[in-house]
């Protein structure tokens, strides 16, 4: 294997890199499984190997644009020098992949917040991991000593409110909630007031993923946005779209719909564990260029990290051992 980023492993004190690597096992298997044999058994890389690589990129849900870009990179490199080993192919892919993902690496803590509280509105379709991500994100902000308050904006079901309250008590932060069935925008308005009074640094607002229909959901989200601006139009707002990596190419249409309705400023990509479709991150980056703030690889609080392009690619390709 290649010897890239050795120091990253040394600093992987809590083992997240290893968890990310394990989480991406299926994606990697689809991309690279058996490829080493195929490549080393031939006279360097030829058309047949290239075709195989391309179909694997597509299978891993990288999408046509990102796959084409990677293939062009490989072909260009082949014109320059012979790619004769598996490691040659891997290092060429790695370089190109990092190039695609680097522009969407932009950690949330680097957002320059002018006026507190910083508001993170968490949106996405049902079951993608919004509430869980809020639990993890609360812990993340607490790591910066930020005072966090949660808003139970998913008023659609009582269980959703209880779930957020449980994450609130786990993280020892206050949760503002109303009864189920009440107006989501009103809960968030209350939460902002409360956060202002308590001088909180961050308000994270949960939202419903399913109302009676899609239009209904988008109307509600628009209303929430208006309410936040009405409360104070100078607040910095992160509209964080949570996407389940297992949705594959469907992620593209989800992002498009939410983007058109409310504007998306960041993405959290969850459930990278156990899916072979982890390559969708390249499709999202190539198509939209919206920052990927976080990646999630499990249900626990520690299965979550700020997105880092190089570590992600290394974990996916299993480079650095
Ligand atoms: N394997 C895995 N499960 C996750 C991840 N994030 C969330 N989940 C699970 O997905 C399910 C739905 O999560 P939830 O946060 O309730 O989704 P929401 O409907 O969008 O709020 C729960 O069982 C979570 O434990 C992840 O990164 N990996
Ligand atoms: Mg939820």
C-alpha cells in the first residue's frame, strides 16, 4: 500500500479514521475489490481495465460527471507515463478524488459569526438522521465550549420531540419544545428568544422530514426561514441538509429540491457505514459545490466528524497502512 498521510494515523487518537475506513468497506469493495489482481496480471493498464474502473465508479454512485472527470484524469496520466501497477492507479485516483472534494471542505467552525446566536437549521427527508446528527453536532459545538440550545422544530410526532429531548439531556443542553402538532416556526422563534436571553452561542433547530406532502414541507421550511429573519435578519444561518449516503443518486434530487425551496449552505452526509454508495459524495461535490460539513458513520455520538477531503479519500481507498 501507499505511504501517504502517515501522520494522520498517528493523530487518530479516538480511532475515527479507522471507523470511517471500516464504514466505507462496502464502497471500497465495490470500487477496488479484485482490481489489484486484474491490474497486476496485465500489461499495465489498458482499455479493458479502464472500462472496468469506470463501471465501478458508476456503481459506487459517483455519478457521470465525477466519474468522467476521474477517467479523464487517468487517461491523461496514461499518456504521460505508463500506469503499470495497482498503486499507480490508486495514487492517480487519489489525487483526482481529493481535487474534487477539496473545494467542498469548509468546516462549520470557520464560518465567521457576527451576531450570536449562530443558527443551524437542520433539514432533510424523513429518517436520514437529522435528529441524530443534531445530537452529535451538539457535542461537536460543546467541544469548542459553545453554549448550545436545541429547538424541537419537528412537531409532527411526539416521539420526535422526545428523541430530541433525550439528546438534549445526554449533552446537558436546554431544549425548547412545544406540544406535538404545534407550529414549528413558533417553536423556533421561542428558542431564539430563549437563546438570546441565555446568551447562547448556537441554536440548532430540528425540523420535520415528512408533512402531508412535499409542498407542505417546503412551505413550512420557508416559513421557518422567514421567521428566523423576522426575529433578527442579521443572524448567521446555516441551512444544513442531512443526506443519507445510502440514497445514492437520489441524493442529487433531494439536494436540488431543498436548495430551490430554502437554499442549502452545508451538507451532513450520514450512514456512510454499511452502504456501497458512498461515492455519492463526489457527485454532490461535482454537481453543487456546497460545503460538506460533516460525515456520519454510525448511531453513536462519536461516529461523526467534520469532513476532511484527504482523510475521506484515504479512508475510502484504504491508503496509508
Ligand atoms: N448506521 C447509521 N445509522 C444512523 C446514522 N445516523 C442516524 N442513524 C439512524 O437512522 C435512524 C433515523 O435517524 P433520525 O435521526 O431519527 O432521522 P430523522 O428522521 O432524519 O430525524 C435512527 O435509527 C438513527 O440511529 C449513521 O450515520 N449511521
Ligand atoms: Mg427526526
